[in-house]
C-alpha cells in the first residue's frame, strides 16, 4: 500500500499544479502547506536568519504562484520551487555582500600543524553539526549547505552562485575545515 501511495503522490501534486494554473485558491493553499516547511528549512540553512528565511519563503511562493503557468513538468514542482528558494537565498547573501574568496585571486598557504581531515568526524550528533553550520561565514555555509544538504554538485553550485568551480571547491574545503574545528570545540 505504501508503494502505491508513493507512486501516486507526484500525480496528486501535478493535479494540484493544474488546479493552481486554473486559479483554484484551495490548491494554492494545499501546495503551500505541502512545501512551505521544507522550503523554509532550505532557505534557513543558507541564510542563517529566521526572518530572512521567512521573507525568502514568501517571495519564492509568490514568484512560483505568479509564474506557475511557466512550470512545464520537466521536474517535480518541489524541485522547481526549491530552485527558486535557493536562488532567492543566494541572491539575498549577495545583497549582504557575502565574502566568497576566489581561488584565482588568492595564494594558498598551509596552516602549521594542520590535522588531516577525517570524514568520519562529521558523523557527530545532528544538533552539534547544525549549531556549528550556523556559525560558519555566509559563503562557507551556502556552499556547504548546497553540497551536503541539498545534493548539488560543485558545478551546479558554481552556476547557482555565479562563481568559478575552483572557488566552490575551495569554499567547500575551507567550510569543512572550519566546521571540523567548530565541532571539536563543541559546536561553539
């Protein structure tokens, strides 16, 4: 029975989208209820501010519902909406002039006594990781969130954030290092 419900969910969501295209207010509300929490969490992980995430969520839904006629089912509605939320979140960081360090304009230096990063160290308690991620600088947090939590690869992140692939790799590596340091300090 569970498998049947999982298979019919996209069909039900597509029907809601079609009803929205016809102007049905209840369908707008149903789509909002279905996706608002996940989209809010996506934005919050990127911008790290509840008020900003709430504003971005509202703007994203407004854009989605205003432009719903352009939705062509090349992806799920949720994926389409998530892209809008991520783009709005990244644009918000840009407006705040989040510092992204371009690898082509910096000289790499090694830190003394740098420890080898162990990926298994990242398997700590979820709350500690969330607290530590929130303390990362905006650029680091955005790249790390898009890669680890949203599942985008480095090329996609480079395109979304309009930075070079090398910069994404650098930001990701530095974010992981900073995250590990924060986690070793207890997420503080």
